[in-house]
C-alpha cells in the first residue's frame, strides 16, 4: 500500500460519507415539509 493509494481511498470514503449525509438531510427536510404540508 503506497501513500497515494491510502490517500485516494480516504478521499473516496470521505466523499461517500458526504454524499450519504447530504441524501439523509435532503430526505429529512423533504419529510418535514411533507408533514407540515399534510397537517395544513
């Protein structure tokens, strides 16, 4: 394992984590808006 490989895999993991958290936040926001809309 060279340093470059470790760096690349770390970047990939961080990218995946950010994508996943973005998706979760978007879903939560969508649910909140939907719930508010339904309770009108």
